[in-house]
C-alpha cells in the first residue's frame, strides 16, 4: 500500500508547489510584458504624500518608448550595490545631442529640495537608472510586505501556518 | 464491530440503481477467478477515516481512496498507476522549470536574463496546459485501473477500470418532491480474456450509485465495511454475476 501513500503525498505536495510556482510565474510574466525588473513595488517612505503613502502598492511599466516626461512618477535606482529604489516625480528633462541621451531630474512631492543629493555624485539621472513609470496604485496592501520585512518572525509564522493548513 | 448510526437513519434506503449493459455471461464457476466479496476482511482494526460531511469533494476523495485500497489488495487487482504517474511527472517537471527560471531571473541581471526567462515561462505554460488536458480528457473520472492474472487450466487475464463522480443534490422547483442527497456514482468496465487476449471470456460494464449518507455517519466517520461490501457487489456484478458456490 505504500505505493498509494507515496503517490498521494506527492500529489498533495505538488498542488502546494504549483500554487507557489504559478504566483512566481505570473510575476515573472508581468515583468517581461512590462519590460520592468520589478513590476510591483511597495512604497517605504512618505516623500510623495499626499498622493502616495507609505505602504501603497505600485504597478510599474517600462516598455518602449521609454520617454519619461515632466510630471511622470518614476522609480529609479542609482547604484546596483545599494539597490535602493526611490519613487519620485520627474521635474526636469533634458534631451542631449542624440535622442538616446536623455537626462532627468526628480523630486519628491513632499520634499523641500530636489534629489541631486541622492544621486551619489551624478548630476542627472539617465534612462538606464529608471526602473519604471508608475501606472497604478493600490493603497495599504503593501503594509503586509513591510511587516514581513521588518519582522521576519511574522513571515515565518504566516507561511508555516499556510503550509500546515494546506497539508491538513 | 459496533456500527455507527447513519445520519439519515430514518430516511428510506434508496436502493442502488444498477444498470448492466453489454455483458457476456460468464462461463461456469471453475473458470471464474475469485471476486472481491469472496475475500475475508483484513484482520486488525480499520484505520478511521473522518471527513467534512459538507464537502462533497472530501466525501468523494475518501470513497476513491477506499476503492483503491480495497481493490489493490494482493489477492485482487494490481493497480496501474499510469494516469497518476503522468500527472506527477508533468506537474513536478513544471515546478522545477518554474523554480529554475525564477532562480535564473534572480541571479542574472534583467536585460540579460530576458530570453531564458521567456523560454522558461513558455515551457511552464505548455507543461501545465498539457497536464490539464491530460487530466481532463484522458484521465477524466477514472480512479482505478487494474489487471490480474490467474491460472486455472489456462492463464486468465482480467482488466478492470473504475470511474467515479459525485451526483450533486438535485434541487427541484416544486416543494413537494423530495430532494435527493449527494450520491457517489461508480462506473466499472471489466474484461476477462485468456492470456495474450486470444479469446474473450467475459466482458461487462456496470454503473451503480449510492447516497453518501449510507457510508458516512453524522460526525463524518466512514463505515469502511459497508462501503467495501457495496464496491464488492458492484465489481462482482461487473465480473458477470455471483459465483454459484458463494457462501453468504
């Protein structure tokens, strides 16, 4: 009878694994379609209030033409090591000698000064620094992700409970 | 063994509606291999199965499991796991493809990783789609596929396939007609032939249904004996009637 039992356990484990992988694959598909390495991000600071608050979920897009205009809300990363993403608004654009060279200056709506101090020595941002443009916002939902990152124990307990409930 | 009272003890016992179609009468007893009812029940206490009475999915799964365990006893049929194995293989392969793609996309920078992630994504979708098609069209309602070889004068091969589904509660528009409780419908097709299928000895198709309330009590505990007896009767009918020498 062990053949039956092994197969049944494998099938149960498989249904759980498929639920996880389908979420992962949907996220990857969204990233590919939007041409954006993180198509869904959570806002961590309040520098864009009152439009965007801490804990909001943002949907980004980065497909061609990536012409970020004045007034667009963009998410950018300055250096890869730190990998801190900042979501601020474009307040100044410059087109250089060729259409490909394109520089922007950003500033948070709730900040007094623009972001030059955050650029780590750069004068302006280039297209390669921009992760994407904000397309949609869902408020409050991102707080779950903030909780999980600041209190890892909460994450482990929640996922452990979900796994147990699925198997029982 | 104490018998638990069924929840609808007072309700009338809905008799099993059996329809036998397409059966070739079986030859006299010596040629007929033993059916499941002729086997003594397994010694020792039975494992208690408890399900949620309100979920027909759990009821059906408990019954399907009991059918598989009952019919794959060593003296009875040897189960053919092909459908389950294909499902497991396709499913786990797609899990590993997804895991590999996710890991690759995490390690390698986005622009570089795009072609590989596209390939992984399309492969994952193909695999899950194939698995769904297989389950729906080829596996369908089948819960047990079995084979048995017995030797009496010549080698007799039997093949049996069982499928099951739940017949849901039928809601009737007028208030006067009684509503039938959810039922378990078991369909069976059986072939008996000499080895290498040289000549056909018996063939039968049977279908039977019984309300779940007959096998599950009010707390959700399953009466395994009653269920096995009912399954045994259906199988024996599919095999071509009860043998003349059966002691009741």
